[in-house]
C-alpha cells in the first residue's frame, strides 16, 4: 500500500469551519484584515466577539462582523464576494477607490486568500486555471498580494483529483510573486521561510512522512 493510501485512511482532515477557526487563532487583536472571496470569508465568523478586529473588504467596507442570521440580511451590506455581512459599531463604508488606497498604501496587516497553487518560494496562483469559464482577469487579489503586510493562504491540501496544491513551481498564472508567508490547509499549517517549507502543525493521525507523500514540494519538519 502506498504512503498516500495509508495517509488517506488514517488522517482526520479539518472541515471548512475548523480550518477557518484555526486561521482565526493567528489573527492578532487590533489587526486590519482582508478576507478573500470564498473560503477565507468564514474566518470572520470565528474571531472573538469581545476583541477589536477590523475586517476590510475591497468594495469599500471596514469593520465587518460575522455573517448575518437568516432573515436579517441587509441588501446594502455585502462583501466583495457579494455575500451578506454585518457591520459592527464604528464600522463604515466608502468608495472602492479609497478601499484600494488602503491596500496599496500598506494599511492592511493580514490578507487571507484562497489558492489554486502555492509554490515553495511563496508564489501565489489563485485566479485562473485555464478553464474556459474562468474569470477573465486577476482582479483585486493582485493588489492584496503585494499591498498587504502578510499573506496567509487557506485551502484544501489536494485538488479534487488528488494533486498537491503546494508545488515546487506554479503552473497556473501568478497572482503574486513570493508573497505568501503561511499556508493553512485541511492537513497542516506550513510557514514559507528562507530555509524551506516548515511544517508547524499537522492534523491528528498524520505523520510527517505521510504529509510529505501528499505534497509535491519538499517540506521541513518543524513540529
């Protein structure tokens, strides 16, 4: 039996909600944070309600709270992914040009993005896979990749066909070069450093050797 088969049988993957909660643990109080479209938007639901966290959306929102309860949606309060959001006391909304000025001016502490691929050197590919129905342009993710002080990526470790999303070099068009600092997957937390991809945490039931067998790029065990 291959290492990949053994790992698939023994590991306990994080759910989407558990992954979002894990990322939320590393968001410091007082941080200005942009949550990318898709999976990263779940992180806002797991930030402590008593803390000061400033969630930013590139369509012009600052001070977002958790997703609204069913039936309490405000059609004028949506994030960049067109999902309904709430606005905390003191929150505000403004022109998207000002929102991008915040991004490009280096005023976002952390941006959490999804990805199709992350390379061993921190290159990010998260906007195009070559599919004919894919979005036509990179959009605001390019500005976030170079404008935010730290880029965290959260994603499933493998594609639906079982291929590693963490690769020696991206084969998809790049969103940003060398911009990713940390990767959160449903299997592990991995830092991108000058000395390699350093594994900080792994899910229960998964050994480092099994994780390496599931990862196309070389890893360093730092657990």
